[in-house]
């Protein structure tokens, strides 16, 4: 169900259709998108109904653009100089769709931005928090966590977060972008909407969304378990995600307390006597330290080739 309307008016019809296609296939976006190549047609629509957001090309004369009322106007500009009217916000049209969405969210008020995103609906169900953890090294834990996330994301909105000291940047996580450090910093500010910020920094693996891991192991270790809990709570409350897959490192401070907040804990295992001995020791330790509740959440997952 749509929470508003966004109209794109541009004589470059191929561009307008491509932008509309991008917006309509971005799962966070909850608005009806319409495309027109004649501003006269948009004027007719404005006479009948309220236009919430209008993207209008700078090729149209300023006098024509003035006649079209909209709650929020963005002027799609190209390489040359354009006359930006008082009620317009300039938006360079030939940039990535991600950047366009980010600028859109930054330039609308808080109430309107909540209407743009589907995840702000009341009555959102509890988020399923899946921890992936193992005391055994080099058994494909991260590969398992990513594969699990991709499978779940076919039918749900899923976010993957890597909380490892050494996540293997450049391996599973190629490219550049803002990282989990930026997300934590934003969450600590106690202002704004974390769900909106997430839409501007997430990367994609097929249907799965993820945030680039932190690059420095000491930075990961410096995050307290309470900070992780606070971050997860804000993501659950303010974002579209129905499930979060946490790839958890044994070196995190108070790691068992983090496992305690998970709704389930997947423990990848292999059929090796030494690996099995480590997992048994881990389970015995949970009992000795009073984490029987975590033990009840454990689901062993065979990742043997």
C-alpha cells in the first residue's frame, strides 16, 4: 500500500522511467510513483489532487514550474546552470539512485520522511534476531551467515551485520561505503531516525541488505554490549527489517550477554572430533556461567562439505 505520491516530470522520458523503476523496486520506498513528459499534464493532476513530492526537470521554464503546486519540489538539474525557484530544492539528476533517495530523505521533514518509508507503520511485529556464533575457527561461519541471510531475504526484509574483529574486508565485503562505525555513531546521537539513516548506507547482496563491517579490530572491541543492544533495539523499532542476522565474534566483550538477546543462536559445526570437543566445551561453559537460556536457543548447523 502506498503512503503518498511522487511525480517525475522530465522530457527525457527514458531517464524518468529508469528513476521510477529504481524507486518502485527499492523495498524501503512506500510511495506511488508516476512519470510524465509534459508539465501541462502535471498541472492538470495538481488541479484534481495534492502532489506530495514533485521531481521536475530544469528544462521546463520557471514560469511553467511555478504553476504546479506540490508539498515538496525537487528541480532535476543537468550540467548547465539552472534557475532554482524559492520553493525548489536542486537535485543533480545524473547521480546514483542511492544518492537521490538519500538527498530526498534529508530534505523532507520528519513526518513526511516517515510516510515515505514502509517500515514506519504502526503495529510492526517483533524482529527475529538470529545470532551466528561458533567457538571453532575457519569452518565457514560468515559464509553460512550470509547464505542464511540471503535465503531469508527472499521472503522478508533482512539485515546482516558483521560483528567480527576481522571480517575480511575485500573478501566477502568488497567496495567502499559508510560502515558499522557510522551506524553506531548515529545511534549514539539520540536524535533523528535510524531507519532513515540505514536506507542511505546499506549495501546489497541479492535481496539481503548489509552494512560494511568496521575496519579496525580495536574499534569493534571498544563497543560495549549495551551499545550493541541499544543499536539493535533502534533498528528493530525504526527500520523496515523483520529479521537481523548477527555474525558474532567470540572476542567481543561480554559476548554471552549479546547471545542472550538473540531469539535464536545458530552454531555452524563440522564432523571433526576436535571441533566437536570445542562446541561441547562452549555449551558446558554456558551452563557453568548461568547462561542456560542461551543454551536453549542453540541450533547446531552442519556445514560439512
